[in-house]
């Protein structure tokens, strides 16, 4: 290496999306309010034309966030790694500042989503279940169309239409509704 400490670059940013309590985006003031909230937890806050804020604190080299069009909190976080992290932790007050970084991150998420850590985890599990059920329904529909002879063409067309709608939702990172999945399952 060229003597510079190793810090993960943007390619290693970790994009996460968090469910936000109903009405919170509006009461917060959208992305402008989110950026203002971020000033309570992070330093060096900058906001771009789309309302996406960027800041940092301690071992959080870069935090970037906004509310997305689906009403979720979308954040990317770059943390110190390797030698830079070791040097940070070994510096005077480094461990305390690292713990403070974690506390600030967690508190920011609590305020920006309206949910505590356990609730955020429960919401994420709920969402993962919806994706899993949709993928399973798509797989079963394809298998059914393959194995069952004499299926009416209108049923196949409807199944393909539902499959396409579910796949678009999955691709967009939006959890498909249970109703959509049930409609597909009920065809066969």
C-alpha cells in the first residue's frame, strides 16, 4: 500500500432500506426534515439538490440518506476498516468515540423511522417473508403451467401477467402484497 490508511470506498457502501412509521415522513418534513434531523447525530452535513444528505461521525466515514419514493428510509453507510479502524480505536478516546458513533447511528434510525431496533428487525423479517412467499408462488405457478395439461390460455395469460407484476415489485425492492400472491396461487 502507499502508506495511506485503508478506508472502504463507495463501492463498499452498504445500502439499506428501513420501514418508516406511517405519517412520519410528512411530519418530519420529508428529506429537508431528515437532513435537519441528521444534524443532531452527524457532522459535516451536506444536502444535494434531490434532498439527499451526507454526513459523518467517528467511525462512520460517510452516512448518506433520504426518504425514497416508497416512503422508506434509504441509507448508505461507509465505515472505517482495517488499519484506519485500528488506529482510530487505539487513539486517545477512540473506543469511546466508536461507541458514541454506534449510539448516534442507532438513535438516528430510531428517530428517522419511528421504530426502535427490535421493531425495525421485525419489519425487516415481515418484508423478507413477503418476498419469499412471492418467489415461491412464482416458482409454483411456472411448475403448474409446465405439469398441468389442458390449462386454458386465459389462465396462462393471467398467470404470466401476475408473475410479471410480482417480478417487477421484487426487482424494485418493494415487497409484493399478499393479495397479489394469493391471486397467483388461486389460479392453480
